[in-house]
């Protein structure tokens, strides 16, 4: 059975599921080169077709082989299903393909249970906002009568799901709790009155707007944690006994007016990051405590808020006896996989599980890479894996910067060593070189390390493997200045043989330095999506101060080109 999953969202994505297994998945932004490329059927059909073609050609599947389209959206459904039927059948003249929709939080939940090895547990989904309240019931599992009995459909149409708790037990997912949040009005930095939902995701958006005049910089807000030295008792977010998050609008608007009166640098108002992080941790830990049971073996985490490494680390600390299950695409791109998995499980009435991974993109062939390099008239060498990893390790230790595109591209927002920039973690000058010459980033933002899975405990205070860079930890070694944040923490990715050439590179760095650690940051300019194709990497490399570009086994010395 072949199902195409689609996330119609600001993190638009498409995946192909064959007999319950993810064969390929791609975010639209990687192909259109527009950061946070939305997918919808009114304005972005070309982007959608690009993603579909990518998945079909990778899988060698023809359009008439597709059995179902499964989609999820955090936007109003309106006539999306009808438009989707029209779209797919317009390009599939030989066969009529059936289209199914899955409510948004359910798709987030199904995404993560896909990777849980069928462990019984509590599933926690938190994002900005998901499906509208009046559009959930017909899609979601129907255990939510309590929520619906006191609400008429008209009122529900003004609410959106912002927090959901599901139980996963004996292969059955059932909804236990859902917050349907209403709107609130907040003054934004440019003096508009804007509508937000009372949600964790939206309070991060507001604070991101307040500090950076851009609502999509939650990661940068997190980077400010550790700069503030004052004790802060204020709260932006509270919750009542029903666990409804409530944005403290009066306090927030007072702070916005105060901050607007001065021209503050982000580090001068870093206390805002501390407040919002503490509020988020307090809410989520209390919520999980309320719903977790002794019998649960696992806590499954999904939704955009779960990209918050400080929160994830706090959850892991608070529930040391539960297995934390999380994968690299917790934000909306993951809902294409979630929607497709939900429909597969429902139709086939059987469960599926796969090992967590985020390498769902394409690996480019020798011919494709060679063609791109020749077109740009670049000189290159082709090395075997052993020589290539040895060369890269030596050059990293010599403080050279390597741009690396190797293997299947990552699906989510983290570069996990397949579309990465690698640099010397031991050199105190590495960070400023990357900030000013290559990544063009603000000096307060930290860089993350990769470390061999067998050795991480010697260098990081991490209690478990972290293959998707979704937890932080104290750095235990003072020889790693380039990857140690101002508060002494770091966000390591633990690496094993399955991660490809970065594993070999770390083995060789270990031989030279005794410590298998390297700085790893994403292969993209600020404001651009991570590189996907060889041409994307070449264009970036040629306009940067990096020393080498490596695409598969091709080595390009950038100073000689
Ligand atoms: Fe979402």
C-alpha cells in the first residue's frame, strides 16, 4: 500500500509511505529554497508538485501506484479535501486516488508513535496551534466527549487545539486530554494589535517578535538563556486547574511598551528568554505529571514546542524512569509522516514501528555530483572513504572549515552530519570565524558538537544518547571552547556508524586529539533553508570563506578554485 502524506502548513512537506514504512520525505523549503515554504493548494501548487515528484522519483513509484493521499493542516479545513482530490486526480488521469485528512495534533502524535517500538506510554503534543475545535471531532479518536459536551459547534469554531495528551497502549492511540484555546490580542513590536492563541507555541512567537522583530526565531530566544544574571519572578504564561495555558496579556503588553521605549540589544533583554523558558518548563512538567501513570514505560514528545532542548532536558530529568521518545521532525513537517501513518494503521488495522531517523532525503549519485562540479568549472579530487575522512579530520584539527554534503539529506530542521559545516571544537577562535565569515550569526548564539556515541558520557553530562540534538547538557571538558555556551552547556548529537562519514571523521579526530568531538552546524546561510542538492552546496561554498567543500567522495579545495 502506497500512501503519500502531506503537511499543508508553514513547514510544508511530503512523504511516501510504502507498506507502513517511510521511504522518502522532503520539506518544500529544501526544493524551493524559500525558508519555511508553506504548502497549500491555492498559492503553492508548484512547490507541492516538486515535492511529490521528488518522492515519486526517489521511490521509483508512478503516480497511478499511489493508493491514498493523507494530509494534515493546522489551518482551517474549509474545502481543502475537495481541492486536494481535484489536484491529485488532475495529475493522475489513469486512476482515481482517494484523499483522507487527519487532524493536526493526531498527526503529530502518530508521527512519534511510529518510532516508539510499540512501548506503552503517554504522548504529549504541544505546538502553536493545531486544528480548529469544530474540525477535530470527526477526525480524531472519539474519546473526547467531555470537551465537546459543553461547547456548541459554533463556539468551537473559534478555538484551536494547542495541547493534546494521548495514551498509547497495546498498539491503540486514544486521546485523553485536549486544550482548545481561544484568541487573545497582544500589541506587537511595531504597534499593531495582533491575534494570538493562548498557547505555548504562540507565547514563544510573541517573545521572539519582541526581541528579534521576527516571530520565527524561537531558537535564537533559547540562545539567550544563560546571559541574564538577575533573578526574575515574573510570568508570561499561567495555567488554570484545567491546564489551559493563559498568556498574561497585561504584563506582556507592559513589557512590550517598556522595551519599545529603549533600543535594546537582545542580550540586554535576555531575561525575557529566562521567563518564557521557566513558564514553559513549569507548565509541561505539571501537565505530564498529571497524566503519566506508573504503567507507562515511555513519554512520547511531538509538536513544534518539542524542539526546545531545555524543555526536553527538564522532562528527561523529571521522569528518569521513563524512556523519552522523540525524533528529528517534531515540528509540522513531521505531520506528513504522521498523517500517512495514521491512515495506514486505520486501514490495515496493524501496527508499524521503525527506528527513529531523520535521513529521509536523497543521496546524490556520483554522476549528479560530478556534473554539478564540472558545470561550475571546479577542480576536484575523488577519494575513498578512509582517505577522505582522514583528510577531513586532519584539516578540522588544523582549524580549517569543511562544508559537507554526504548521504541522504535530513528531513527536519537540524543538520545531523549529512548537510553540515564541520569545524574545530578545540580552537577558541573557531566560533568568531564561523560567526563573521561563514554563518554570519550573532555572537551570543552557540554552536553544537557531534560526539561519538560510545564516548559522550566522558565529555557531556548526558544520561542517554541524543542522536537528534534535542537535549542539552553541561560540558565536562574545558578543552572544547568552540562548542561550550556561555552557561557551560552544549547540545550534542551522539553519532554512530549509521550516521555515515562523520562517524569515521570523529574516530580519526579521536586518534589525533584523544577526544572524539567536532563542531557541527547546518549547511545554510542565515535566513536560507539547509542545502539539499549539490548545486545548493556549491553555490554556498563559492560565496563563503570555507576552506573545503566535500560532496559525497568529491573533495574541492576552495582556496584553489
Ligand atoms: Fe503543529
